[in-house]
């Protein structure tokens, strides 16, 4: 295992390719990030930006047509790409766990909920049936499922959407993982239930020191649970930093576009500013910066220069941008602010 | 655009559309199963709703899933039979089965532009059929009018020969809006029109709806679970809970001085960019909404209400204005702001703003 690193998860230059009838899709194209121990990183972007593929690559649950072609994924210092499938399986549960958007399709419809929660501790921690069911009952209490003794014997279809997601959280926590990877866990829920689930997840992770990677398209949701955020576009990271700094004071025109196009609850704009055009094809992505065909600030060098994520000069906290002309975004943010 | 109805001059007290005591219920399951479970066999999706829409306004209908907002919209559009109550349009009671002319007046745009357009018809074919059946324009004007409609929603004449599958999600929603506008309706009912779209595309559709409303004088009923969208687009907001409207007010009053504890919780639950949930406080509203098959007696929100009193278990509060009659905080008159809570206008609720439920029972 070697030395203990400060980061629980390190992703280096990750590339995921998907074979399709029309050609090779470069779904994830050189993504690098760290998640500190006990930290929470949000991964935001629109559909097709590669955020879910990144998460699935980490978990080792990519669809059959997709594969990691290069890069490193280090979980607690161990490169997952060097491990065999059965060894990775052993890590899912005690090291990393996952929560998906649609709990109904992630849960076993013909297995009692309590035993689904108890299964992980039995398999991975070697607990007896009795001890594992005690642990499941305790977890059901911790995630706020009322009347756990009775609900233990219920099936998933007897639960509401919010309660099913609580079950998923209980399963994710059942083997005390180092990190939980969430893919849009509250997108299918009502806003009041979303609020309950986000609070629950945040509190439980903080209590147990569990790290979090949180994939979503919803900017305010990311601001609820994450300390840091990384913005994805066309399979690449375009901006990264402390969540409120990035969302309220962006330094990449795509982030600015996302913020300006979403109606904000607290700040009513005269009209919303959509991002012109549509997301790039990842079979033949644009040259240079992938956002340049839709970017109002694009200049000649944006069409030719590759643009990796670079630290912003003079700013601390890991703030970085992939934009060559980020000052233009800064000017636009300041102009927005000057308006009454 | 000349093809559309001009805004009628009658902006008097008479609402364009009004619902009185409208109820919609669906039979579910078998009689025996209902008796064993102790549940009702009728699912009361909409349970006695009063609502008015004024000509030219944009009214939002918000609430959790299962609150009955979509069913109410279908009933208003004449696409769902009602059990009780009456729906008036322009002062006239609409019969249970509406004439073709009446159906034209209220048109709908649905959430999913992938399933609400016929995949085997081109956009032009779709519009042509509609315009012929309803005799909207003379036969020799159909092509020109179809092109005008597409221009109105920001598409080109060339798109008339395209099939729905050739469009992106946002473009499909534009086609759906053009189809609704083809009949020159007075009221456009949009049921979650942007929920299925990506954030950057949502903005184009919201801006389009806003412009159409301004340019054509359309009356808009927007159903949405997204209160930020509502705040951006609507003049008034009606909040639904378990088949009832629990609060109605001008948009700014709802957001600045909500009166019903449910509305306050709903607002507090909205994620904000400026703050996180790491403070360890409880959720805005605890628990799940009760099943519409087991609507609580008395006030139907009392099982989740942070300020419920014994009185709420027996007395069903009616939707009413502040008896005191003072002007609301948003500047509108008090009669504009209705709430169905015994304590909505009690002095203690004054300026309470969004509340958080501190004694978290559920997490």
C-alpha cells in the first residue's frame, strides 16, 4: 500500500472511450482531480459532459462499449486500474460505495430491504446473519426510516422515493466506506425530500469522516453539499475551485454561461441568457478549446491551443481554469454585478 | 403578429377562466383491498379547488408530485373529466364535454417533447392537419400560416419538412409550443415545459414563453416544481398540497411574505447557491406527503406542519384572505393574498419568513 496520501481519491489524466456505430466517442478526455480525506467534491456539467462516465470509471462499472484507455485512478494510494475485477469488487463496500439517481432500479425488487442493507456487512465484514441484521436496523434508524423493525421486512416497492433513497444511503454506509460516489442522487425527488436527503447525507458523511464525490447538473444542489466543485464540458474539466467562489465568481465562460442561463431563486434577472449553440460532438471534438464555437470571448488562439486546467495566478485554494482569456469572464462578472 | 388573437379590451373584474369547487378522483384497486387496508377506493387527486385566471396574466401552479397540479391543469384544459364543480370560460359555464371551438381556447404544452409529438408526422404535416380540422385559416393560407407559427417560436420555414427526431429537445419543445399556438388559444397551459431540458436550453424556452406572453397577450398557466422558474416567469402563484390550493398570492408576496406553513417550508427547501446544508439544521419540512388515499382529517398539512394545534385535527381551514385586511408586504392589496391555514394571518406569523423545522423527526 505504501505511504498514506492526503487524498483519498486521485484521478490522473483519465481517458474513457466509447465505441459507437458512428465512431469512437471521447467521453472523458484527460480528467485529473483529487478528493481530500473527508472532503466533498462536486462534478457538474450538462448531459453528455462526461461526468457520469468519470464516476463509473472510478467505480469500474462502465458500460460494455466503454473502456478506460489511459490514466490513473488511485483510491487510498492503490491504482485501481492495476487490479483484477475480483479485487476491485472487494473494495466496493468497505472502501468505496455508490448512490445512484434511481433507487428503484438500483435495489433488488424481490429482496427484503433489511437484508439488502445487511448483505454488505455479511459479505465484506464477515458478520453473522444476526449481527448483520442488527447493523441494518441501526443503519435504518440513522437514516431516518420510521419503524425500522417493521420496515426491515418490507420490499422496495412499498417505500416512497425519498425512503428508497434513504435505503440506498444506508446500504452505501453499511461497510463504513472511505468515499461515497453519488450520481444525481436527488434529481428524481421533490424539493422538500431533496432537502431532507441532502441534509442527511451531509450530516452522516461528516459524522463518519466519509469523503464524497457528487455528480449533478444542478448548481445550487452542489452548493448545498460540496466544498469544492469541478465543472466539466465536452469530456474535460474547465474550472475548479471552492464551490461558492466558482459559482458566484466564475473564471470560465462556460461556468458563467451555466450560471446566467439558470433562473436563480434569489436573484431575478430581467431575462435569462442561454448559451448559444449546442454541446460539441465527442467523436470529432472542436480543435483547441472545446467551448470556443459557443464562446462569446473566443479569440484566434482558442481555436488552436489545447487548454488544460491551470491554477489561477495569485489565488489560493486550488482555484484553476482552462480558459486562456479568463479575464474576459472576470470583466463580465463585474459588469453583471455593477448592474442594479 | 396578425394571425393571433388581439388582447381583448375587457380587463374588468370578470376572470377569463374560473374554477369553482372542482374535484377530480380516480377509482383505484378493488373494493375488497380498499376495505382491508382501511383506505378509500377513490383517489381524490383534486379535491375542491377554487381558482381564477385573469386575462393576460401568468399564473403558476406549484407543489410536490402527487399534489394534483397536473390533474387540475388537464381538467381546466378539458382533457380530464371532473366529478364536481364548474369551470367558467369568459363568464360561460363550460359543459362536461366541450365543443371543438371551446377546446381550441385552452391549449397545452407537455413536459416531455419526445413523447408528445407524433414521430411519423413532419412538423408541417402536424400543423396542416390541425389547421384543417379546426378551420383556423383558409386552405390556401395553411402553408404561410404554418411558416409564421414556426417563425414565432424561433424556427425556420425549412423545419416544416423535418420529423420530430431530427430536432434537439429544446427545438422539439418549440415545435410543441407552435402546435399549441396554431389554434390561436386564449390560454396556454404549460406542464413542466423545461424540466426535461438541459439548463442552458431551459433559458431559451423560458425566454420564449415570456416573449410570447408579452407579444400575443397570452394568458399562461405554468405548472412547475421549480420555484426559480416560477419567479422568473409568473405574476401570481398558487400552491397546491394534496389536491387543494393552500395559498394564492402575487409572486413577490409569496416569496417575501409566505403565509401558509407549507409554502414557507417549500421555499426554505430550495437549494441556494449562497449557502450549504452543513450547519446541521433540520430539514425544511419533515416526512413524506401522506397518500392521497389517506388524506388526514381537518387540515391536510397538519401531519407535517411545525405549528399544528389540536384545532387543526378537526377544522379544515378554508382558503381566505386576511380578515384584518392590511396591505401585504409585497405591496399588493390584502384581498390578493389567500391562505388556507388557521394561523396564516395570526400576529405571530407576521413577517415570519421561511421557517425551518428544528425538531427533525425524520433524519
